[in-house]
C-alpha cells in the first residue's frame, strides 16, 4: 500500500463529503465508423489495464482519516455490450444507458475505478464509452490509455506487433512526489505563488447574472456546449501568430475581459489546470493534474493584444511553478474557508489539447466526445476549450468546441448562454481589431443594468433569509453547562495544535481547512468510539455546535 498523491487527497475528500456528487466522474465516448471487432477491443482494454497500475488501484481504509491505496495484481475487466440496432428508440435507449454509465457510483474499495460499455448503434457504427473516477486518471491519462488500447487494436487487426511505450508506474510517481528534491521544489513554488497572489481577490462574482448562493457549494451543475466555427478559429490562429501569442492565451484574454464586464472587477483570479507531470512520467497513467490560480489585471483602455500578452506570460509563469498543490497554497495564503468550494478561485478556464487517438486501419474512422455531462460541476463556472484535433482523429477542419459547466446554485441556462454568446461576439471583435482598447470592443457585450441586480437581491434575499433561519436552529443549543473539555473541543485542539481554542472557536477560522476535516473526524471517533459523518463539520464548525449536532444524530 502507498499514500494518496496531493491531487488524489482533494478528490477523495470531496467524494466523502458529497458521495452523491459525480463531479469527479469523467466520461469519454469514442465513436467508430467502419469495420470494427468488439471482441478484439475488449481484449485490448484488458491488456492495457494490466499495463497501467493506476487502473487497478483501490482505496484502503485506515484509522488516520485519509486512506491508503493499493494496486490489485489481477482483476477482471468487464466491458458491457448493448446492441441497439433493433431498439424501438435507439437514441433514447442510448441516452438511458449513457446516463446510467455516467451517474452510477463507484465503490472506491473495489478496482477498477473505471468502467467500459460498447454500444452497437447501426451496422458499421459502434461507440465505446469509458467512465473513470478522477482518483485514478486525469485528462492526459485518458488519452495515454486510449492510445495504448487503439495502438494494440490496430496492430492486431493488421497483423503487426504492438510495442507499448515504457513508463514508470503511478506508485513510482507518488513516491517521487514525496522525495526531498520534489518537496523542495514544491516549497519554492508555493513561495512564488504566495508573493504573486498577495492582495488578490479570490473570487469572480457576477452580480447581474444568476442567483446568489444561500447554502454550501454542492457540485450540482449544468452544461452548455458551444461550437466556434472553423473560419473564426482560422482568424484567431492568424491573429495569435501575428502577435506572437498562443491561441489559448488569446482565448483566455477574451474570457477575462468578458468576466471583467460582468463582474466589474479588473483584478481577476482564474483557475487553470496544468498537467504537473515530471518529464520521466510523461507516459504514466494516473491522477497528476493540478490547478493554479492565474492572476490577471485588466486595463480596459489598453490594447487587447496587451491583455493577450499578459495572459501568455501568466500561463508560462504558471507552468514554471506548477508543482504547488492547492492545499499548500491555501495554507500559505491563509485562505482556509468553510465549505467545499475552492478558496483560491471559483471560475476555471482550460484547454484540453491532447489529440484524439488515431487508428491507422483502412475503412475505420474514429471520433471522440469528452466532458460528457454528469449533472455536476467543480466550480461556479468552468470553460474547457477543445480544438478539432481533440474531437477528430483526422484533425480535420472542424472548428473548436467550448464546454461551459456551471453551478446551478449560481446560474441558469439562460445566464450561461448569455456568457457564451458574449464570448464569441468579443472574440470576433478582437480578431478584427486586436490593437483596439479591449474595453471598447463589442460595446453591446456588457452586464445588465444595475437595477436588475437589485431586483435579484430583493428576490433572493427573502428566500436566503428564510433558509438561513431554520438552518441556524438545526443544531440544538447546548446547555450552559456544556463541559469545556468536550470531545470535539479536545479533537480541535489536537488537530490544530492549539490550546487556546474554546467551545465557540470556528474550526476554519482557527486555521483548519478541508483536508484536515477527515483527520479531525478520525480523532473524534477515536475519542468517542463512534462514527460521525464528515459532512457534519462543514455544517457545524464550532465544538459547541458539533457536540449538539452529534448528540442529535446519535439520538435518531
């Protein structure tokens, strides 16, 4: 057995607190047109699972509150198969099966934390659906694994030899991240980010869109998919090349300006995922991806190309300092906060640039769809840019797709469509006049008038107050004689290593953060001799409240 990586710990905690959430399920649909052999693809999947230890990992309970993991040497790989060619409603049946595949929970103690399904939709038309838990994969890993599977498939179908790329195991990667050399790099990167983010505002708010959250972030989400035409993306590439910028930096700059207009903030922190892969683990499958908080200052009177330059510099700087885990940054920046929302950023902008795996077999074509909606989201708003090469193995002229995932606590579908439409309008304006002041482009793209926001406040203020009232009474008040040495108080003092904590000390305000919650609960269970839900600490964060809530829970 071996410990979880820093990235895995975050995923594991989220799943423990909100076990019904599917925010950390990821699904890819690989579509085959032409002559296809389902028996061979099943064998290739099983063989690839045997080569990549991350897909044979299971979680192992411990007394410490954070599990260990182990690689199961030999597992049975099941690939369910459904023939929909004669179904009364093939499209409806497909959607039903896809929903089941995406939304079914994983037993984290049983490997593999991946499942596969083959759909036979029509003669010469198949789909392979692969759903992975984020504990064992990231986006790069999905492509590595599928490349391995499809390379073997192509070799077997053409009579050639399959020679898998050599790669260290995921267990070796986790050991590498615990080395003194790697920890020294982490410490240096954390220090760099702490200086870069000093004085930043760590959320982007949209006062004239959506609603105001009146409860803890719960991962419920929606999705909107937007296609940017090939002709427009040709212009974007031309302008980016002329300016010496990347396409991603250009899109990020336009997105930042869109957020500035709707938030009224000119100093933004936007999350961006990075591969975080040491070069020797380039072909290793497993959860390595990290997220960093990009800080962008926007002057609406400066040329748009200047903002694109700043965005590109920020991205390259982030890559140079990508090893800092979010939990270490949270501690360094003293950003501990109650709840499961990321305390460093609430919006994300990313590009999935790993190409669709090619299959070099005459008469067989491959397309791919990723980011299939699971009705969940990790952030208030997240945008993933997918170039044509990600979706089409032939890298044809197909434009780009943007996947907008959003919290349904914060936004409605019409709000996100407003943002998506505004993004394309701004992008077209930018490529037409990249040297124009960014704030003057597409003046129609602007936040709604302030009175709309006031109406929203009035509309949702009463509901929020109504909800807050019963919540305040959910934890019965304790008697004035509650002992100062209560078990929760002892647990607080032990985990936070502070003797000055009393019954009315808030765990999160006293320096606690989300990844310490399982340790707190585990220590309380040792003292009390009974289990208690991890989520309780996110609802009631004072020792006095927790004593009452635990007593009420035990009495049911």
